[in-house]
C-alpha cells in the first residue's frame, strides 16, 4: 500500500478577500519553527516499517514563502522517515514569490511540479481580490520555473471574481492557453460565511467589490466556455475542477477522489488511512508548541461507518469525469441492501432528469450538467 503525503503550510502574505481557508498572515520569524515542527511530526509519524510515499504535495497557504532550505529540510525529513519513491512532488506557489534562486533551489530539493495560483490575468480583478501578484508576475513566474527545469506546472483560475466579465474571462483563458501549462484548475467562486467577500455579499454590502460579483449564470457560462476551449486545446477534463494534458493528471489529488490513503502533516492537515479520517490541530502556534513538547497534534478521529464510506464513494468519486464503477460499489457495500435499493431509485430519477449517466456499471455526472453537479450530488445522497 502506498501513501500520499500532504504538508500544510498555513501562512500567507495577505488574506485574499474570497479566502475561506484556515490560513493566517504571521511574522516571518514564525516560519522556521513551523518547518522544524513539521519535520518533528514527520519523524514521529512512522510506526512499524517505512511505508512507501509515492506522491508529495506541499500546499497551503503559500508554502513558497518559506525559505527554500526549510522546504528542502522537510523533504529530507520525509525521505529519512519513509521510502519516498515519489512519482510527483508538488509545491504550491504564488506567482510573485517565485525568484530564479528559489526556483533553482526547489528543483534541487526534489520538487518536480509547481501549482501556481494565477486566478486571473486582469489586474483589476487581482487587486479587488486582495491578491499580491499582477498579470506580468504570472508570465515571469512561469518563465523562471521553466528555465529552472520544471516541466510540470499547473495554473489555477477562479471563475466568478468581482469585476469579471465575459470578455475578461475569455481573455484570462486565452492568456492561460498562451502559457499552455501541463495542468489547469478552474474553481468557481464560493460565496459563503467563511470569507470576508462571502459575508459581505450575503449581507448585500459593497465592500470587497461584492457589488461587482458576476451572477451565478455568468459564472456557469465562464465554466462552460472554459470546458470547450480547454478541450479544443487538447486538455483532458478529468475532475470537475481539473484538466490536464495527456499523462499529466495530478497523481496526488487523484488519491483524494479515489479514497486512497494519505497522510497530512502540519497544522490543520487532514489524513485518511482507508477507514479512519483525522485532522491535526488547526492553530499553527499551538501545533508548534505541541510538537515541541513531543506530543501528537492529531485530533478529531473519525472512524467511518459503512454508510459514510458509501456516501464518500459517491460524492468524491463522482467528481471524476469518467465516473465510478457502481458494480464494484454494490459488491463492496452489499451489507447496506436497503440503502443501495434507495440509491438505485435516486440514480434512476437523476438519470431521467439528465443529471446522471450510466453505461454498463459505470455511473457518472452528465458532462453537460457539471455546473449543477452539487445539486445532483445532494439529491443523490439524500
Ligand atoms: S493565497 Fe490562497 S490560502 Fe492564502 S489567503 Fe489567498 S486564497 Fe487564502
């Protein structure tokens, strides 16, 4: 059994208005003790034998803010504790943090993939969202990464940023295609209580350019247009929010949707061993203190019941465009007879509504209804 390793770095230079992640802006002096705490956690996390780690993902937050030596130290700690036979070692980076020295040091440390938070190619949109980078920083960052030898880069865009228009969206997609990264993620703006922008929009206020948010229909059009253009450009749409050139799907992220085991290290990181989910303490300062005391940061152990596991198979698995093998699920969860019968009825109903498709034992979301996938999944799970 192989393992994915996720390392969380919960620090950012500033807080984006739309951010609903548990990350913070802290003094730079706190970066190094944090990196040391992660190394301690890695060393203490192995129990009995050294499992094989085949994907590593350092995310955040903005892990590219850390000193490259600290990131190298974290990868070295992983190699010391586990058999790292990684097919993919990803670092998340913000464009303005990439320098020639950092890009070279990341390569030398063993990173072979960088995921860049581009979000938009329009300075008005970037500024309103509280991003630190500007359009030119994205081109400069990609050039630096390619010069340093990175041959696997992912770019993120957000559909639904304040001030985004059909024209500006098409232009952002065009600029992304000019760069032609190996991998693309497109996220739909989430309006919820978890972010400053979300709260403002829900209260009907104007701060954070909440009044300039595109409508839900416009956002759905942006997404569908991107689906078309990325397909024309040769990208495979393999997950609701993710596209890749052939052979470039994110191996690490596939583990989440396939429910393969992964170990989360760092403050707030989540883990899954195939039957139990758990999370580390969220607060970064508390996380460092706990590790300095030689204790475990793990909490919130959640052993999954068969029903919860079945629900995960559906809401995680169906995010993959190719769908899931429902025949395998029926065999694996045969003990939930009544629930499976109920599921059959719901699948039939959603199929009749054109939201789900079946082909043999394969079950998938209808490709032309991905913008309403949440509604379909909610109805399926009841
Ligand atoms: S860079 Fe990412 S994690 Fe940091 S504040 Fe912005 S959206 Fe949140």
